[in-house]
């Protein structure tokens, strides 16, 4: 079977991104027009025959993620193509030439076996290369650590990534080391069967000690750099966050958030939506004094708190999933990083001194 010459050739990338890597824009990376004389075959077989160095597992993973379109509509891997069908592969980032440079960056490994690795990401570490961050990322570190594994090649900007957390958010992140592990773990995130809990320090203390926040999340129509809630669901994607208050610290509160979905900036956007932005979250107004007094002594105290934790106070504390090979339930927890621990302790001391006055 000859290869169609109506083909855009770019490097194969990570197709099975899940909700944690979502965006509202899709970019075409490959397009094929089926020959008039083409026999009816599965779309995964059709693509494998036309894409060099690409496995059927990877094509099937792309279909599972909704990244394979036929005539503009997502199809499953068993879809039978027809003459003149337009088959496209789309991703949530623009096509570009990008080689991943392996860098020896230390990682805090919580667990590892031949199928996956669990990392406790420090704040400030970008997960994958992008505009303005082409080196020094978690992916650069993984490329060095796993340079002999097929999944981690220089042409893939997101090798093994199942989900991500923001640059200035700390905590647990699972990364696949094989194609099968990647597909199976991605499916768990897609089907919302993973168990993810975060801890955050927010401005104010929610009136209800626990609750659920619902509201479609999408890029702001006024500022494309941030996200917002669209209550009516006309824009954005469905998002659900469950929260509970762990500790009342007067003008701030320590809360636990459990994700039911995994949208970009979900906790940060949802907590702002209920008027409790994350402490020192510069994108969503948390880097201003939103609760408290007007005394200069208090302002100085808050400024010192901002310096102790110079980022949004958010930590991915626990992660649970089914192991992709053994089928066993895995559950991991990690303590708060030093900056958040010191920040919370400083507020505890402040509240204690107020009560003694």
C-alpha cells in the first residue's frame, strides 16, 4: 500500500493528554486525505501505514483522547475509513520544531517501578517546555533520567505526562514510563477515577465548613492569560471541586480541595469564584490584602507572609490510582513544603497572639 503524498510531516507527540492538559484551542499536526480507491480499513491501521516510527498503541491512545478527527469529528480507533475522508490529528498546542534537551536536574522521587514514576514536584519547577521555558523543566529532567526508554525521545515535548500541576504549585505528579502505562493511567484521569487532594491557604474562611463548587472553566474573554468561571456553561468546560475547611486561621483558612475534574487552574479559579482566592495568587488577586485590619503593623505582617511563600499557597498533597500493570490500588501522600508550612505556622502564631491580647 503506497503512502499518501498529501501528508504533513511533523514529529509524533504525546497524544493522550487528559483534562489536566486541556485548553479550548486545538491545532492540527497531521492531515491525510483518503485516496478514492482506498479499501475500508480501521483508522488506526490506516495511520500506522502512513506514519513512520509510530506504534499502533500510540495511534490508539490518540483516538482514546479524542485527538483523531475524521471530517472534523472525533472517532475511535476502530472507525472504518472511506474514500475522500479527511483524517486529522489535533493537539492542544501549536505545531513546532522542539527538541527536548536532556538535563541532569535532581528529582524528589516518591515511588518508582518499571511502569511509572511518582514525583514530588517543588514549587517553581515548570512541568513541560513551552513559550519562554525551553529548558530546566521536569520534562528535561525526565529526558535525562530515562534517555534509554523509547517513550522519552527528543521529539516529544510531553513524554509520559498524564497530568500536570502549575509551575508554582507543589506536590505529587505521576509519569508513565511505557506506552501501555500511559494509556491506562490517562484513561483513569479521563474517567475521573483517580483520587486527588490538595491543600491550600485561602483568604477568609468559607462560611460552610465543606461544600462543592461547580461552574464551567475557560479562558477569560477579557484576559487570555487567566481562566474564569462561566456559570451558565456557555463557555469553558464542566468543572467540579469539593472543599472542606481544615483550620480557621482568622483572616485566612487552610482548606482541602478534592478534584472531580481537572481543568487548568481549577482550584485557583473556583476558590476565587466563591470569594476566597488562594493566598499570594498573583493571577487571581490573592497577592493583595483581602481580609484583616488597616493597621500598618498588620500590613507589614502580611508582606512578610508573602515573602515566606512567594507563590500561590497550593500543594498537591495526595494522589491515588490503580496501577496500570498490577491492577492494585496505589495511594500516596506527601507533607507540605517548607514555605507553606512556615506560612501556616506564622498565621497560627499571629492568631494566638491576638487571642492573648
